[in-house]
C-alpha cells in the first residue's frame, strides 16, 4: 500500500480524534449553574370582589300572545247586503261604533210604518173606550139612587179599558221593536278591533244569527305565562281590592332586531297543570298595535299567536350578594381567596337560584374575593395566584 493511501485513511481518523479531545476539554472546563430553590407561586385563578346590594327579583318566562277581547260578527236581522266598508277584510282596523256593512232596510222601514199605524189605531181605540166609560159612569150615577153601591165593571167599561191599554202597550212595543230591527240593518264594530276573517260581500243574502266574520280588540292584548309554583311567591298577583300586579317586560326578536313592550300581571287562571306542576298567569299589554301613540312606532304589532320572552319584576331583597352560578359548589359552598392568597371554603345561605346567578343572604361580606375558576383536588389553605385582570368587580 502506498503512502498516499495511508494518508487518505488516517486523515479522517485524526480529525475525529482531535474533535473528541476538544469536546472533552470544553466539557471539563464548563462550570455548573448555581442551584436555585423551587418557589411555589400558587394556582392561577380568576376572582371577583363581591358587594351586598338591594336586588329586585327578575323571573324569566315565555308565553303566547292572545287577544283580550274577541267577538263574532253575527247580524241580528236577515236581508241582502247593500253596502260594505272596504276595510272589512282580514287585517282591517275599526274604531268602536264604525259601520262594517249594511243590510237592505226597506222591509224594516215598512214594518216600522205599519207598527206606527197600529200604535195610532190603538191610541184611538183607547180614547174611544175612555170616552164611553166616562159617559157610562155618569149615566149610572144619575140612575142609581144608592150612590155607595159600586157599579158593575162591565157597565162602566172597565174590561174594555184594560184591553185598550194593553193593546196600546203592545203597539208601542211593536214600534220600538220595528225601530230596533231597522237600526240593526247597520252592523257596527263592537269595540276598537282588527278583523281576523270575514265571509260576506255585497249582494249576499244573510240570515239572522249566522256568523259572517270575527274580530278581536286592539286596545289590549294578553299573554298566558306558565310558571313553576315556586316562582309565584316572588310575584305580586292582583286579587280583589289588592295591590296592582308585578310589572312585566315583554321581548320579541324579529328580523335581527329586538323589540320591547311594557305590561303587567293582571290575574292568575286559578289552575295548576297536574303533569308539569305549572301555574298560569296572565300579563296584559296596552295598545299592542301602537294605534294610540302620537309618534310613529317601528315595532311590529304584538299579534295573537306570537311566542315572546318575558321578564317579570318580583319583590325586592335587601342586602344580598349576587354571584355567578358557577361560583356555587356542592353543599352551597363558595371558594374564597383570603388576604393571604390562600383558598378558604365557606358555606353560604342561598335565598334564590337563577339561570345565570345565585343570591346569597348569609355567608359573604363586602370585599370578599370569590374564586370563579373551577379547580380539581381543592383543599383548605391551597396557595393561589390571583389573575390581576379580574381582581376588581
């Protein structure tokens, strides 16, 4: 083997040995870093500082809108329809007393004239009998010597007088009835209303007592609200001669917007659903169609059939602390961060549980820091580290 071949083989080996010697020298000369004692900074948690306050109970509920007043339009006399208001269609609005449609009145006008003629004839008959009775009584007094003896009723026309008076009263009633029938040929709105439906048109013959339409009131609407029995104790439900009912805030989301109305609890339906143990209250809302407002209202009508959200204002609680629902743990216990940043477990008295929060009457004081972070393996005295962004309420 030539010298050049030995050089090619030995050169890499020499380089590797030299690198290993340099590495060993560097490791030998390196100084070990100083050891520092491990420090327990505690578990990072979010807290909220609580304050006692007076809280008005808010009862959340849902309900269905229904009309407060509803009526069927039924003519009391029959006949052909000769005129109809163009608004008398589904969705038309009417004020109380406005005409909806008219029935042909000629037959009822003739009936009134006939009744008036009968009345005039009855008046004449009564006047005639009255005159005859007066003459008969005078004749009897002139012929009979014993003046104290009462005359025979037939002699002095007493039965004829009673009959004539009865005929006159009947004819007067006939005139009133004919006038009433004539007035009933004009069918009017029974109250401020909205037409729900109608089945009538000009030229159509209507029979008395047949329903031709349906309307419901626009002055007020009602919302039937089912509630658990335990919620009734927080609300004011009107009773005879009692205080007004709890205020209600009605909400509806439509078209990406949220609309609100103000209402009030007006009564309870007085029954409980045996299956769900739910009571039913009624909330009334005035002017659901915004017809009585002087300014334009962009809210949609609060129409029957809508499903709405409600927030009922109950009675007030004084000096209670509101904490998030997730801050209350098993056994009505809350976790507190003490002044020493150690965890403390405290049992509290809860007076009300709501969807997002609980109201605490006893066990918390102003300035207490309630831990909001959910921890596992907690124990009294656990070291905590408070997240600075959540220290202040």
